C-alpha cells in the first residue's frame, strides 16, 4: 500500500504530465535486490522499495554540467524552459553491480535534443542503502548529436550504447568514469551502413 500511496501522491506535485513515468528498471537477475527505479518526464529519478515506497529522489538537470540547452524560438512561452522528457517510454536507466563492489549502481541517461554537442548525457549513481549518491556525469560523444539512443548497457565497467543515426545504427563504447578525472576518456564508435530500401 505504501508504494502505491507514494506513487499516486506524486501526481499532483509536478507540472501536467511531469510525473508520468517514462522508464522503470530493476537490477537484472539473479539478485536479491528488490528495489525499483523510475524516471519521470520531469527528470526525477526515484528509488522505490516494497515497504517504504519512494525512499530516495534525485532531480537531474536538463543539460549536461556546464552546458545550456536553449528553447526553440517558436516556443509559445520562451520564458519557460522545456523541462519535460518526451512522453514515450524509453530506455533511460541501467542498474548494475560493478565487479569492484557489492553496491548496486544506477546509470541514467538524459537526452538533450536541443544540444549541438551531443545526444545527451549520462549520470552515474552509487546506491548506498536508501541513498542515491551521485558520481561523475559525462556527455555522450559529439557524433551522437541529433541521434536517438535506442539502448545501452554496462558490462565489466564498459558502457555500450546503440544509437539511431538518421537511419543508421551506430554503436559507441567507453569505459565508465568512476572518478571525475576520468570523464574526459574518449568514445570508440562504429557505424553500420544504411540498408537499401527495397521497392516492389
């Protein structure tokens, strides 16, 4: 009951549509971690437990640290920034436990469609009991600008991303930056040729 009560009580605490959940994720099996993580359109990352409901919350920015995303000039209310994520369900969270620790980690992706420098940014978190502790944030590559992230996963400390690049599939890989000094580590990318369209 507490989980549902906490979830429904959030519906009146944000802009219209802001509390709509666009991503929900849990730790992959096998695991004894029963927590659930959600990301809503207003960029609120929440951690839920069966007994305590929402036990942790973190508001993610609309742009990568040090970057500013400008609203389109045609916006009916230019003074109000575009803060809501698209309403469609998306893969924006990855829950995993690194080899070097027993503590689960959360990797969240925030798309930045208005950015000319990348397709978005990632924010890494350490799950410390009922606390979400932010670790380094880092941008996707410059090659990902105007691309749509289809999927991503973490394996052996390496982040694998799959992008839709205007009809082409693009895979990009990089080591996770566990410390701020490693954020500048580069991406490695591979683009698959666009398939020819067959007509009858």
